[in-house]
C-alpha cells in the first residue's frame, strides 16, 4: 500500500503534522469506521468517518465520529441549505477522486464546503481517512479544520 496519496500530499504541502497508520481493511464490515477504530484499537469517537452529502443538490463533505450518524436536517442548516441527503457512492467517488471506504477530506478533486462534528474538536488527536482503504491519518482536530477550512458544528443525530 502506498502511503503517498493526494491526501498526504495535500497535508504535507500545507505544513500540517500528521502520522500515517495502516490497518487491514474489511470490505464486508457493517461499518467501515467502526472496523477501522477496532483495528486501530482506538475509541470510535476519535476515528472519524468522511462522508459526502448533497445539500440543495450541491456537494458537501461531512466528518463525524465513526460511532455517530449525521443529522441531515442539522447539516443542511449549518450550510444554509433547505435539505440534505447522502451522496450515492459512484457520485462520491467521482466528486472526490477517492474510492468509498477511502474517502479523505484532504486532496479531493475539488474544494467543497466541509463540516466537522464539533465533539471531535475536544480530542487531542483524531484519525481521518488518508485517501486509501486501510490508511488513516492521525492529527490534531484544529489542524484538520484549518487545513480544509471546515466548519465545526453539531451535525449528529
């Protein structure tokens, strides 16, 4: 597995400190995020999942703890939209340039509004996908927010 991805290159270019962690990705896992947390022996609240949604038909990236679900109503409100829905996997792959299960908030094909669940900001370090299945990046949540200009808000159900 290559540890150089568009995500790691974007973080390095931005001067953000991070560490790379690999694990055995299980494509049949019921929850990819929870499987990653278990494989890394980490609290699911610190292992964040990167999801792609559509708010009023426009792409939005949303990052939440792997043991939480997104409230579509809250997400829409945070980005001043009326309605939100999860993006279908083929569209998420096309928009981001990453395969589902390996979508990173960093190094996506184009910049889209990004929202991170505010509870994630309370941790000293969090994990996000590094742009490949089985690759996680560990960094400070403030660095995550600053690097992609994310909005920290309550977006979980």
